[in-house]
C-alpha cells in the first residue's frame, strides 16, 4: 500500500501518465515535475498506454514462478517434525537427506 501523502499514489500515477501520453509532455519534464526518475515516469506512461487506468494500481511483488521452491513432500515432513516431535530447525537439518 502506498503512503497517502506519497507523490505517486495511483491517482498521482494517472496524472503523470496522462500528462505524458495525452498532453504530450516530455518524459524528462514530467519526471522532474513529479519528483521521480525518468525510468519511473516512462514505466507509468507505458503501463497507462497498455492497460489504461487499471495499470495505475499497485501490483503484488510476489514472484510468478519459484523454480527452487521446496517440494510439498519435504514441507509436510518438516511440519510433521516440528509439530509432532517438537524438533528445532537444527535438529531437522540433521535428519537424513530429504530427497
């Protein structure tokens, strides 16, 4: 969530993007006016062109894909060892190999 007094709330992002896209402001001038970096101004203008007002909302920073994610079998075994046997992380790590 963005701080209420931040320059680039979704409303501020929309204003920035509209100045660049609809009013034709140079990206550098708009960035200076809104006290943001040039790449930031370009990013919001590009999102506005691609998605309209919906592109101005906050996005999740959660990765879409985690290739090194721990398998479900290993997670279940760790949880079982923690809950049933009250083992510490160090004790669990000393258990036989997980795979």
